């Protein structure tokens, strides 16, 4: 049957009870699998586009305290000491360079995110609709984090190598990691920035998902209203 209603799935126990964000069961009587897939694709695309637009520009990371990339771990304490010795400008330059590298990497994510949206299965769509408040974001991260890590790293590496402070960071962080002051994966500037860039990307997608779930009517999208309303 092409228009299997999700309410039938509820009756057979295949579809688990919807979470609080989608707790009103009335919508299920007219919502088909196709509706679910279309709505989730629209939510994914909206979240991805908003995140990339906000982050992939000058000060997208640096000017946003929610995603701004700072020095990791106890290096923040070391930075305070270095500032007292007149190294403040160099530290500021390093933080700026890290955030600029993340901003420059963002456009590289667009193609993969769009491809992920287009290839979402009906099964995944239904799972997202019945999922929690961050189900859309969790799906994106599950499908794209590792591939994006591979794509981002060369871009971040190229951007940070333009800064003479990159080698200094790696040397200092490497020593700190040996004493357990910094996680080993944070002891390399390029890997650290790449990881934080992805954290920022999924955070911003999550913020957009929250808006959609809280006010689907306000999105102006009929399918988002139908699926998430």
C-alpha cells in the first residue's frame, strides 16, 4: 500500500510512542510515510543551510560565543600566565587563526550534507519523526561526522599552517598532553580545530531543529507544519 498510515504502525506496536515534542497523536491519522520523509528532508535541509550560512563567514565562529573555539583544557590556564609575560597578542592571533580555519572549512560540508538529505530512507525518516528533540541533528552527525572530518582536516591544516603559531601550539600542547593536561586528540592543532568546527556545525543544526519543533508553523513550510506540528 503506497499510503500506509503511521497510525496503523502505532496500533501494531512497530512505531514506538512519540516523544513529548511530538506527543499529540491526532496528526498521525493523516501522515503517511511519504509525508514523514518529505518533512524530515525539509528539516534537515533547513538546519544545514542555516548552520552553514551562519558559520561559513567571517566571525561565524570567532564572533559567536556559543561555538567560538578556545584553547583546550589546561592550556587556558597556561594562556593566562603567558599573557602576564606580554604574549597576549600572540595568543589572540592563535585563537583567531583557529576560528578562521573553521570558518573556511564550512563550505566543504555543503555537498555532503545535501547528499545526505536527498538519500534519506523512509525508515530513517520515520525514526527521526518519532525521535527526541535532537533526532534530526543526531542523524546528521551519525551519517556525516567521520566523512566531514576527512574533508575538513586538509582545509584546516592549510589555514593554520599559514600561522607561525601553529607549530608553537603543537609543541606546547604535546608536552601538556604527556602530563595529562590536554587530551591526546587535542594536542594537535589541526585535529583539535577540525573537531571543534564539527561540534559547532552540529550545534547550530541543533538550534535550527529546536526552532522547527517549537514553532513549525513559523517556518512557513506546509510539510514541516504537518510533520512537526
